[in-house]
């Protein structure tokens, strides 16, 4: 299992990211933690300003993945490393 964390420190711009690996990978799961600003935090008794959601939109083909990291977010992805065909 391979875990990848991407942090987007921009307050207002999403960023497209493409990564190449030495071996083919398969997307397993992903989760995104995001808020309206980088300084957002949750307080007891108040509405949540930081939320999590499952990530579904991951392009994964052979040894390449492409994702879009939303502004002010932390994303965690897990991939299964596949054996390379000979």
C-alpha cells in the first residue's frame, strides 16, 4: 500500500497534480480535509468550518496518477502497487 498526502496552501486556487511512479498503481481510497481558509478550525458547539469528504475523481493509469487539489486542503490518497507485466 502506498499513501500520498498533498497539501494545497493556496487560499483560492486549486492545483492540478500529475505524478509518475516506478510501478503501476491502482487507486484504493482518498479523503480530503478542507476549509474556507488555511486558518479554519472546528470549535465545539459551533458549525464545522473544516470538513472531510471522500475523493472519487482520481485519474489513474498504469504508473501515472492525476488529481486536482482544492484550495486550502489536505488530501490523503492510498494506492495499491501492482506488479509490472513483463
